[in-house]
């Protein structure tokens, strides 16, 4: 073979460049592992929703129960309208208790958008607001009339207790004259009371007594709730109509 000849290697189908890729470990996820992963994720989501529901409800329930048992219930049981000093203290006590309950209610107020329970959570919020406005109206009323009660025969004791008494030193005509002179000072406060009662009436109007059961554990629920709402509505109406009457009262007296 001449020296200037060119040698070309013979290529076969099995020859050529090495195109094999490095060995790679192929991981095949077993169906059981996939199921466990889904169960773990689902359990975590369920636990999250349980916590965001349970913890706020627990805090609210404990707070409301504590305030009712320690403050509100004793005040209702021992209420005495003849004891002006105690009435003032009782209103302040209940207002403070409601403020604490309202503060804890904020933790569950978002539940108003949830189905079924949302309506009851919403009613609870309206009830708390309505009660707060009502107490504010009562406080304004007592603070307004208390300076004039002594002239009308009401004496407040040294310990803050009041007892009704008749004073022979003040004639009926003098009392009427005093009332006539005091009414112009009372009328503006009547407007404030009527405003608070109107705000309370609006809050209570959102509560539908028909969505509540007639009885629960043998206790009447719907009937008492409806009667209470109707009674307050009537009282708010009377208060709103009292201002025009008081304005003409000096002339009538």
C-alpha cells in the first residue's frame, strides 16, 4: 500500500461516540406515600380551622360567663330602684362588664360571614351594642334628674343609698314651680337620651327572634326574646316622644 494512502475506520451500527448518559436514580413514589402526604396536609388544614374557631370561642365564652356570674347577675338580683347611689354603681358595673365582653367579641366577630352560625354571632354583636347604648341612656337620665330628686322628696343616704321621704317643708306648688324651672335644663339631656335609645333600637331591630327555638332545655327562648325586644321598642318610642312633651310641659303645668 502506498505511503500517501488514507485509512478510514470502518463504522458499524454498534460503534461510534458514546452517547450513554450517566446513571440516574429514578424515584418512583409509592401510592401509599402519596396518600399519607395528602392526609397530613388535610389534617393540618383541619387543625388550623379548628383552632381559629375554637380558641376565639373559648376566650369569648370564658370572658362572658365570668362577667355575667361575677358582675351582671348579682346586680340584676339585687337591683333596687329606690337606692339611687346603688343604681349608679350598678350601671357603671354592668357597663364595664359589657365593655370587656365586647372586647372579647371582636375575636369572633369575623364569624358573622360563616354559614348558619354567622346569623347568631351577628345577633350577639347587635345585642351587646344595643345594651351598651341603653345603659348609656340610663346613665345620662340618672345623672340628669339626680340633682332635682331631693326637692321632690327623695333623700340620698350617706352611704350612697337613697330612701323616698315626704318633706312637709316644701309645698306641692313649690315643687311644681321647681319642676317648671328645671325642665329647660332637662330637655337638652332628653335629646341625648332619645338619641342613645334610638341607636339601641336600631341595633335590636337586626335581631330576628323567629330564628331561635321556642324552647331550649325546657326554658322558653323565642317568646321571652320577642317580648323583650317589643318592650324595648315601645320604651324607645316613648322616650323619643317625650322631648316635645317636656318642651310644652311648663305651659301645661
